[in-house]
């Protein structure tokens, strides 16, 4: 066949790198400014991750709707009142993160550190509060297997908490970097990404609360 | 290059066995089965023609456009051709499925006549049981606690319920020819599937659900019922038969069963 | 290579572990995925050979069976539960660790960044984690063979209650089934990481001039596959969590009331729905079919154009067809459930949508033949496998027209007709694309050519072999042969098809033996193959502009600029019969 013939073609055409933020889906540019995560790619990755998480919860929700509609054994479960405290804590943590980002925009590093630390601490508090809620349920004799409503409660809150563990790790990572005064421009991306992810978990939690109190 | 004749020969051999019906369906024993076979034949003709044309075309381009020193032509496509074959395929495929809807509707949407004979079908790992309500037309009460396979009570029928006095339980399905039958399928453990080739019918039996299917079998004979949904290690031997009898024989069989009870 | 090496801002890692094991280089990760898939495909194939042997020799006593499975094959005779566990593991390993892994994670990882002119994936560390998570999933899956009760027997679809009610439903339904679900959940996590990388890379890391509509079709299929994986695996993960809770926490998502299994009343479960699992599973499961086959379609399109020396026929139509398949793929899951007891009206809706998805598939076939028409076909082994793919795709696709009609499914559901159908279209067709990709890209990946003569013998044996295995499955399907039977002697009407099964088994032996040629070719060529030039096939896409194998960051610090579409072959007025994507705009006389 003689396919493996010699090649006369010039290899790589190599003009200088393109400007970093040009085009997107439709354009022909790529912000190929290095190996690995450019800011834009990180955001794309974040949106894709949020889409996947949304799908997981959409699947749980549709399972819940179907399971609830199908049979007559669904009994509303008692919800520990601490959930409302947790909700407030979570919302406050989101607000604190936003304050931190504003401070950073204004160039006030010190204030950023304070607010971000508060936000991370509130995030940890929420997780602690959730643990408390589960323990209260356990003491009240409400287990995963007690009723489909409690099964779904545990599944949804645990999945949310699992996401939150990732979120808190990101917040703490940023916090440690900030307190060690290592917030280079590349870390701005990490700050924005973890804050947006955290806001998403906030919204998700509100959605779950509505789900529990209206349907569960 | 050699690939062209190989593809052609394969096409001929594959098509031959479909055309010669070397391995084929058994004859149908109901009207639905006959309609089914027509729909199958239509689909076979359409897909068969596409199959032969496409494989022969593939062989042809392999043969005709092999590298013989020419330069390849240069074109990027042809929107008109693209539109034609897209719409042609769409019409053919959708046409086929629409023609089949009547058959599907006949199985699932037509209510069985009021005088259809109800028979309860029980699937369990790895055997079949059939229950007839007897002359009172009522199935007796059942309870999980009363299930006793060794004692001949796979349904868990409650003997104290008067309605269960004349219930007949059988390990194979017996039905009269020409009479509408209504099967009520249920499973007590995992998913099974009721399948009679000659009826051209199949239905999953799902625990927690009662799924009805109805049909009228016209031809006397004995037909096999193999479980057709994976149900565990004995799946391959979960088999029974469906015997279609004359109305008289069916009555005689029922009397005999009651007498033996 | 005249490119200045110092332009690269990054340096290749040194040290064995960082270079070959925990590497963040997409090329190393791609090769790791490839070899994970190669191991899995031979494992899966061995299981299928054991199954084929048992089906036609159900009573045979083989001494080494007893050595391997002292309990499940005591005395050397394979038990039905062993057969079913082999079947479950065959399906699972093939679908997840071969069909999902090699075309997408293997070739995609290696060639997506190079083909779009990027130095690496968007998130290299995530990429590495994705591979090692997949590896962990495989370890957990294979571990199911070695636990008490053995591997699960509920099939790769794991329908509850069989898969949900615990060991009372059968051996293998204990720890084995739990490990199975765990492995699938881990795999879902790995796939999600991979999907994030593929999408972000394609969207954001294309080099200058690489417009979306200039991407090779391979990149399009990798992108759409990543989106399908993202949405599909998320749902499977959710379903897996629920199933595992039914098994270990006593919940009742899928287990209904009134169960009586193995002479026991199952009192602790009530009210669940077995159909709910099927809906969730097939919402993932049908897109999964396209996850397996779309990259194969991309490779086939890419190779047909290259070796026919012609532009792809209808590039845009091909792109739209891939997008349409991806979209419709999420709307047709119900056609797996026509007989499941779901609402018969929805069955009709699903069947119409299913026929709709046949249309873009047909467009692809027409366009492949249109691409070959008027070409100048070079019969390399890679091209032979691509042509074989087209033939198998047609054969396997057309039987789908029967199965997509609920009316005809009344007979064919769960018969060998189905087994023949999906093996042909998503099994061997996809595997043919993998062979094509291997022969095509091996020179780039390893710097050496594979042996063409050995390759062609391997091709013909495999091509005839798979037709010999899977065509007769359709015939025995017509007779009404149920699938997932370990033994056909209990059903009288199957007596006539046993000789056909024997024929299939012999063909399976032959096909498996032919694969030894492939392995010899692969490993021999790694060491002894002729040195590969930069562009052995005179192809146009970016991977053929860099050395074989490419340097650590692909383009040695140079930023490629793309000026042409991916399939500019035999352009009139150009002396050479191909125009590289990176050729200067003046390489083509007028806009062609």
C-alpha cells in the first residue's frame, strides 16, 4: 500500500499565542493560556458539575414523586425544628461569602479574610446542625426504613451534605490560602468558583426544604 | 477489495435464511397472531430491501472506488439528496410503527368481553400456577401466611372462605378453544414473564402489580410457556404448557379437578 | 521538529510514578484507559466463551471448572447460577469497562486535546483521578467473583426484586450484588469527572481558528458522548444509591408489598415499585447505548474520509445527526420496557420517538456511503475495520426497526433476537471502531506502525466470526428462543435450535482465537514495528502535525493555528491530495 511514505509537510504552524479571551462556543478562539485550568475552563467545568448535581437531585425528586403517588403507605414524617435554624445558618454563610467577595473587590484583604472565615465556619455549623437533626430523628425512632418519606429525607439530606463536604473543603482551602496571604490572581478563580458552588447548595437546600414540607 | 465479495456473499446468505424460513415462528392460533405475522412480514420486506440495498451499495463502492491511481472526486455533500433520504427514511419508519399500533391497541386497549373466563396466573421461583374461580365466578380470599407449596397451595388460598370452595388450582394452563380468556398475572417474588409463541403475546409479571391480558385461542393443541424474564437460577426450567381444548373437554377437565379436590 | 523547546512553560515530570502511574498527562491517561479496556475486553470475552460452552454442553464436566469454582462448579459441572453470574459480569464489564471506557476515555483522552490544538485536558489532576476511580471500580467489580455466593446473577440491568431482596433470591445476590452496585456507583463518579473534563476542554481550549464546525467529527462525538454521560450517569448514580439502601438499610424504594420468597414472608418491605428502577435505569441505559456507539461513529466517519481521500459527505448533516441522536437518546428509554407493565399508551409514544432516532442513524449510513462514492479507497487495516463497522451498523440497526415496534416486541422481547441486535450494533460495531482506532492511531501513540498483513488476517477472521455468532441469534429469536437461559433442554421447541447454538459457539471460539493475532500484533509492533513518520496516513487533523509520539505538551510550546476544515482531501488545484488543517489559508486556491 505504501502508506508509510515519507512526509514533506511542514509540521507546526507557529505564530504567537492568540489573545486569551476571544470567542467561545461560536468563535474560533481558545484561551489556550497554558496547561490546565484557565479561568474560563474552570467556569465551564463548574456549570457542567452543577448540571450533573442537578440531574442527581432531579432523579431523586422524580423517584420521590412516583414513589409517593404509587402506593398508600406514604406517611408524613415529623421534621426536627432544627432544620429551620440550619437553613438560616446556611443562608448566612452564603451572605458572608458574598461580603467577603465584595471586600476583595474593594481591595480590602483583611476584611475578606474575616468574612470568608465566618462563612466557612457557618458552613461547618450547618453540617453540625444536620448531624444533630439526624441524631434527633434517630432518637425519635425515625430511620431510613421507617417510611418512604423518611427514606427520601435521609437520601436527599445526605446527598446534599455530601456535596456540602466538598463545598466546605473548597472554602477552607481558600481560607487557608487567604490567611497565609497567598491569594494570587489565580486564586480569584478558586474564590469565585467555591462561592458560586456554595450559593448553588444554598438554593438546593431551599428547594429540599420546600420538598420536605410540601410533599414529605 | 476482497471485502466487497465477502460483504455480498454474507448478504445473500443472511437473506436466504430469512426468505427460506429455515428457522421460523410456529403458526399462530389466534386472530391477533395472524395480524402480527402480517406486520412482521411488512417490516421484514422494508428492512430486508434496505438491508440488501445498503450492503450491496457498500460492496459496490468498495469495489468500484478502490485505489486505482485516479484522483478522488471532491465534493462536500448534496443537500437535495440529504433531504430526500432523510424524509424517505422518516416516512418508512414512522409508517411501519403506525401500521403496528392497531395490533398493540388490540392487545392492550380492547376490553375483554364480559363473559371472558378469568384465570389467575401466579409466577414464582421457578414454577407456574393457575387458578380458576369455579362456578361461582369468584376467586377465594388468599393470604401470604397460608402459602404452602408442598401442600399444593401456592396461592395461599383460605379454605374458610366459601368463595374458595370451588377454586381450581393447576400447574398448567387449560383453556377452551374459541372462548375469550382473561388472564390476571401476578408474581409473589421476582419479575417473570408469560409468553406463548403461538399467541404472539408476552407480558411481564411484576410483583406488587396485577396485569391483565386477554385473548381467544382458536386451535386445539398443547403450547409451551417458557418464562421470559430473568428470575433467578432456575429461570431456564420455569416452563409449563397451555392446553387449548374443546369446550366439552374443558368442562370435563374442570369437573374432574373439582372431584379430585 | 523545528519548534523551540524552550517555548514550553511546562516541563515533563520525571520519575517513574509521576510519569507512568499517577500521571496527569492526558496521553498517558488515555493509554492507561486503553489498557484497562484491553484487560476488561479479554476478561469479558473469556466469560462469554465459558457461557457459550455451557449453553451447548450443559452436562459437561470439566476438571478445571471445579478448580476455579469449587462450589459453583462442584465436580466440574457448571451450575445455572454460575452461568448467570458469568452472564451478569460479561454484560457489566463489557458495557462499562470496555464500551464506555475505550472509545471515549481512551482514545478521547489521548486525541481530543491534540485534535483541537490544546496542550492537555482542562483539568489534568481531575483527569488522573477519573482514571484511578475507574480502576477502583473495576477492582470492586472483579472482587464480586471472590466473595461468598459469588458474582450477582441478576444481569447487567439488575432488576429488583431479584437484585434488591438479598441472598434469598439466589446465590450471588448477597455481597456480590452489593459490590456490583458499589462498583457501578464508583464508576458513575469517575464518568462524571471525565465528562466535566471533556466538555470544558472542547468548549474552552480550542486553538486559534478551530471553530466548532472545523472540529473533526471524532471531537463532536466525544463532546456529545460526554454530555450524555454527564446526564445519564448522574441518574444511574441516584438509582444505585436507592437500590443499595433497599438492600442494606431496609428501605422500600423498589420492593413491593406481599413478597414471599424462598418460603419466607418478606414483611419489612412494602409499597415500592420495581418499575421505578427500570425507568431510572433505562433513562441512563439508553443514552449509554449511544455513549458506546457515538465515538465509534466519529472514528468511522473520520477514517472513511481519510482513506477514501475525500471530504466527508455532508459534514454539517453528520454533526446535526450526532446532536439529534444525543437529544433523542434521552426520550426513548421506554422502548426497553414495552413488556414491563408500564402504561401501554406511553409505549406508543416511546415507539414513535424510537423510530425518529432511526432517522439520524440512517442519515449517517447514507453519508458514509456518500463519502466512499467517487473516492480512492486505500485498504489499510484501519479502513477495513471502518468498512466493517458500516456493514455491522446497517445489519444491527435494521433489526432495531422490529424491536422498536411495541407490537412486534410482543414476541421478540427477551429473545435472542434482542441479544443479536444489541451485540451487533453496540457490541461488535463499537469494537470494530476500537480496532480501527487502534490501527489508525497506534503509530501516533507509540511511534511504530502495526503489521498490516497480520491486521488483515485478523480483520477477516473477526468479521466473518462475529457475523457467524450474531446473525444466527436472530434466527433462533424468530423461533422464540428466550435469552438468559443456561440450558435449552427443558423447552421442547428449542430442540431444533441447539445445532444453531453449536454453530454460534464454534464461531465464538474462532473469533476469540483470532483475537490472539491482534494481541501478538499489538505487542510485537510496540517493540519491533517499523518507525512511524509524523503523518503516515497523509491525514489532515492536528495530531498528524506533531511527532510520533507527541512531546509532553503536544505542540512543544507552539500554538497551532487552524485555517481549514478537517476533511479537505483531493482539493482541485492542489497538487497533494490533502490539505492539513494548519496549512496556510493560501494552500487552497479558492474557497472549496
